[in-house]
C-alpha cells in the first residue's frame, strides 16, 4: 500500500511538470529569475563609491590645496571641477555634484603653523549610500595627504599603536558578490511560492481538481506531488544559476560546500512550497493569490536579514521573523556560500527550517482537506 502511494505521488508530480512545461509564462518567469534578474541586480545597482561627481572650491591656491584636489581619482570620483564659493548652493540644489570640498584661504599656512584649520565638505545625502561611503573616503584622503605634507621633510615619529584592517570574504568590497547571491536566494523564495500556489489555483480554475477527487487519492498525496515537482524545478534552476551566473559569469567565489547548500535549499523549498499552497487555499482566484503573495513574500524578503542585518531590527521583530523559514535560509546560505561554514555550524538553522516547514505543511494540508471537502 505504501508503494502504491509513492507511485501516486510520483506520477502526480510528473503531471505537474508536464503542466508547467506547457505554461509558457511561468517558464519564462523561471528562466528570467535565474538569469537576467540576477545579472541585472548584481551589475545594475551598486553600493560602492564609483564615478562620483565632486567639485572643489579652492580659496587657498597653494601647493597643498592643489595636492588635495589632485588626490580625488578614478574610479571612485570623477575629475574634480573647480567652482566658486558663491556657486555651492546652486550646484548642490540642482544635484550636479554629490560632494563639494571647500578649502579656505591661507589653509596651507595655517596647517604649517599648527593652527588646525577646518575644511568644509558639502554632501548631497539624498544619494545616501554614496554619501556615507564618500564622506569616509574624503576624510581618509585628506588625512593621508595632510600627514604626508606636514611630515614630508621630518623624520617619521613612532606611533603607540598601528591599526591593521583585514577584510574577509569580500576583500575588494564588491557589491556584486553580495547582491547576486541574495538575488538568487530571494528568487528561490518567490518562485517556490508562486509555482506551488499557482499550480493549485490553476487546477481549481481549469476544473482538474474534480478529476482528482474521483480518483483513489488522498489530499496529502496531491500536496506532496506539488511540493516535490515544483521544488525540483526551483532547485535545478537555483543550482544552475549558482554555477553558471553567480560563479561563472559574475565571478563570485563560492567559499563553502555547494552540495551542503543544496541540501539546505531542499529543506527550505519544502517549507516555501507548503506556504505557497497554504496561500492558494486561502485565495479563490489567481488575483487574490497574487495579493496574498505580495503581503507575505515582501516582508519575508526584506526582513529576513538579507537586506538589513537582523540584529539591527527591533528585538520583537527579530523574534517574529525567526518563525519564518526565510530568515534561517538567508542565515545558513550566507554562512555556507560566503564564509565556508560546515554542517556543524548550520545544523540549527537546518533543523529550524525543517520544523517550520513541517508546521506549514500540516496547516496547508488541513486547509487543503477542507477545500477538497467543500468541493465534494
């Protein structure tokens, strides 16, 4: 009897795959999500300082002020433009420059006399990411140039301590390394829920649910078939995207074990597809499912720790998001792919995803049985 049920689950899953093969829109969506969506997100948006517009108001016209002006180099900054002090407000208001450095008169003389003169940096903080990174870059550039200028002829003085910075996992601070992996993780979440939930809605709209009801099938067999079939499609797509797009085309190094990541992804897909089926049992049509999907998936993606560290969120919100499998998926995916973590590190998140997925599956099965009963 058990073998018979396994055969039912297998052939129902094959039916799901055949149905998906004839759905051109969903196939294009899957192809897009695991190819161009990842590439465009990784290369089209950047949190790095690159080709930033900067102007300099040089009221000193000294060798030191010229040295400071020449220190802003590509690719971080465009070639600095010299403007007048009276043009600062208009230049900032119109957004022509993100940074304007104002060097006051007699700046070099005051530096040499130890008077500690002040430089003014005007920042357009509407470009928030560039404003924060650029302010740190400008501060470092000015500090290094001033130190070199003051001590150019004097013997170097000993320092009490030296700060040594080591950047791990992403030494060049390349945002594409982070964005591409996170886009892959987010697309796994979205596609798993869309494919599984959409399959149930599609059968209900086409009337094929009634055909299943006259067959000797149990609701859990129908659900398991949808889980494994749609999960398999997403798993294969994620594996190919990780290999061809993220690692191959974008050149992102994978620090950890890809098989371990895929095992965790299988556990997560069981949770995400179950959640998608649960939403489909609550919706009566595809538009309703789309609205429920937006209400659920956007918080899952935004608040799962991929865009903002979980530790920076309010404590109550952190505990609430721990109840969603996406939070644990993001955590173990980053640990494996970025930091090379092994099973001994990520097993608590694996267990959490499996436990939460079991709860989602049980609730979805209960709702699905009610749907079947009403249909009968």
